[in-house]
């Protein structure tokens, strides 16, 4: 008795124990089934999961099975598609806890295929939701009431463990989504910063090359005109014009500097640009300045641009509103980022009111710029007590503002794969990091290469695109998945959606559409509209209803008709009478809403009942 109790405690502890870090769902199922088999004294154990179509299917890696046949079986979960009941059956001729429910008969039917001598099965629930059935096969000493009780206890524990895993998976998904949102915000800042800096640079270049050159030419002509004037009044008027031209020239040169200090384009140019800006600031406002710079000279250009604009906005706010006599600026590297503090002894303000008051847009802009960069901003001020602005921004990529989108191509046709690679590599913001020609290679490379977007052929030599997508989603939940296919198949679209894909593309689509799809997927966008998703789910329900209506024999007949086999050939292959075949065909046509055998085949293919 003591050894039985100890083994039961060990098994239940194994079932309920926290899964090891990184353990995937198949490993968990194998771990679960092995523990339950030990608990009830069975040689084999499987977890039959209820799918969206109401059918039961064995989760991968059951315990004790040497053949993959069990993974191919599909059992109805209850009469007329009703939810699986809470039930236990003992042996092929055993009993159900609820004799009115006949769903467990399907397990008895499966015994012959599994070559099992006996079995024990019980419903498994996640709270109120039915997950499926736990089934133990081939008892070592015979199944009885005690084993049935143990299996119920184990099923309850397994349901709790499954619920914990699902909650942990959802938490991981939320974390991945938040990370993607953060990355998208940072990319948005990068795009905005790039566009702004490019426009500033263009305006500065245009002013320097056109307006300033024209003013220089005008000054030379005015000097030449001076030598021809004799009247004092004329010379005085000319001097006024010359003074106006010089002021305009100085103003435009200052504008060129404010738009884009030339030093910012040079390595280590932030210090030079800041000192020049502060010289202008000191001269314009007649304030004393205290500057402390503790920065490395190898800051990347994009980091220098970001810091310069943040400080420029803070100092502009002082110039417009503070009426300060002393300003202190500290700039240093801290915590693998850049830390800046700007303080003044001006008149101060109420921070909460300033954020909504007119004229203080600069503070809001400064805060948004910092937060979009992934940093933080703190503003402290009180009327009459001056202002303190403190910011910290993380390091940005040293290879430039724009980071490329890493793409993995999964395609078994070499010519198609090379064509996709050539198409994508023509784009400056897209990098093809690898190619895979099989499902196994795709999963390995997706994890090893940390791809942002994975383009997956719907049909691969060693597996389906949906299987690959599911495996990649488990290993790299933040990678975007795009399906590629030659056929516009609704079932394939639905499988892509269920596998977590962002979109389903046809290989015949225009090149620009494929490129745009990659960019949109990398930003976390869904390429399948809400209405399309609703249509696909409605079609899924329709297929599930049809599967409940169609018998196994009718599906066999439909597949043979699709292969071009006539009624006599079908009767011969299935070992049934010719009249029975005709009856099955009539039923198929009626249930599929068709008018002929060929239309029934077309309808079956559209619904995914027949493989293309």
C-alpha cells in the first residue's frame, strides 16, 4: 500500500509539476502520458484532444506507441457532434459512467486499429471547457474501479497543468506582442527622424546653394554700385540696403545651422554642434551657461541627431518661457544609454497645466520623442523655482537609423526561391537571411537566423506549411508568418490563419504586393481583413457540419470519384454493391448542395474535403 501511495504521489507530482523551461507542447504531452501510464499500470497512454471540428485527435508524442498510426485516427467526440461527455469505459465491452452517451463507443472501434487488448478513458477538462480524453491502453494487471478513480484524479490534475501551460503561453504571447509594439514604436521614430532630418538637410542645402549665393552676389553688386554714387543721400540709402542684406544673410546662415549643423554629419560631431549652438544661445539671451560633457567621441550619427534635437527643444523652451539668467547642461553616458539634464533658474511653471497650455507644445514633443525612442523623460518645475528636464535614451543601432527586415524563404522549388530572393534583395530595407527547402530545415533556420518574417510555401516535400508555421510560432512567437501558394484555397487560408500566419499570398500576385506584404507583416499587421476572417470561420463551421452529416463511406466514395473512378470501379474497390455506390453518390450530391457528381467533387475540393 505504501509503495502504491508513493508511486501515485510521484506520478501526480510529475503531472502537476512546473514544466522545464523551453519544454514544448509535444514534450509536455509525452511527459504527461508517461506519468499517467505509470499511475494506472498501462503500457500505453494518449491524450485525445477535441479539435474545432468536434473530432478527437491524438496530440503528438503519446506514450508507448511504436507506430504513427494513432496520430492519423480521428474519432467523433459524441453523438451528433455533442461535446465529449465525462465518461469512463473499461475494456472493449466495458461501461460508460453515463450509459445514454455513446461517444465512448468510438474508442472501442479504435481498439482493433491500435491492437489494444483493453483500455480505460476519462474526460479531461480545463475548468468548464472540455479539452478531450485521457486514454490508457493495455493494462499490466487489468483495469478496475481503482484505476478508473486514479485516472479521473490524474485527468483533473492534468487539466490544471494544461490550464497553467495555456496561461503561460498566453502570457508569452502578450509579452511578444508588447515587444513587437515597442519595436514598432521605435521603428516609427526612426522613420520620422529619418524623414525629418532628410527634409532639414534638403532645406539647409537649398538655402545655402540658392538664397545665400544670391545674397552674396547682391552684396558684391551693392559694393560696386557704391563707387558710382556721389550724392550723400544716395550713399546713405545704399548703406541701409547693405545693412538689410547683411542681416538677412546672417539670419539665413543661422537658419541653416539650426536646420542641420554640419558637424552632426561627422563622427563625434555632437560636441562641436552643441558648443556652437550654445554660443548662439548665450549670445542671444545673455545668460550664463555651465556645460559638462562626458560622452565618447564614437557616438553614432543617429544617436547624435536624437540627442541634439532633444536638447534643442529643451533649450528653446527656456528661451521662450523661462526668463532665466543661468542654465546648466549635463550630458553623459549612463546605463548603456545617454543621460541628459538641463536645469535653469527661470520663473518655472506648473507641469500639469503646461502640458495642455498653448505655447508649451515643445515639452510634449520632447517627451514623445524620448518615449518613442524607448527612453524616459522627467520634467520638474514649480512657479518661481526654475525647471529641471531629465532624459535618458537607449543606444540606437550604430549602422544607421533604419534596421533591415530579416526574411527567411521556405520554398522547395529552387527557381521560385531564387526569384523571391532576387525580388526582396532589391529593396534597401529587406535582407534575405536564408532559404529552406524542407519543413525540418525551415524550423531550424527560423530559430537560428532570428527571422522577422518567414515566407512559407503551403506545400513542402516533408510536411505542410501549416505544420511548419505552428512549429515556428512555438519557437519564435514574434516572427511574422506569410503563406505562399499556387492555389487560392479557402481551407488553406483558414489553416494559415489558425497556424498564426499574418497573411496568405498567391505566387501569381504582383511583385510589389509581395514586398508590401513583407513590410506590413514585419510591423505586426494582419493582411487578412476582419470580414475575410469571419467568412473563413463561417466556412469552417459549414465544413464541420458537413463532416457530421457525411458518413465515412460517403467520404471514401467522394475521394474515389475525384480520382476519376467510375461507379463499377468504386464498388469493386470498396467491396460493396453497385446500387449502394449509386445511393452514396446521390446522398453526396444532395448533402453538398450540388447537381452532379462533378459539381460535388468541385464542392468537396472547395471545402477541403478532398486533397488537390
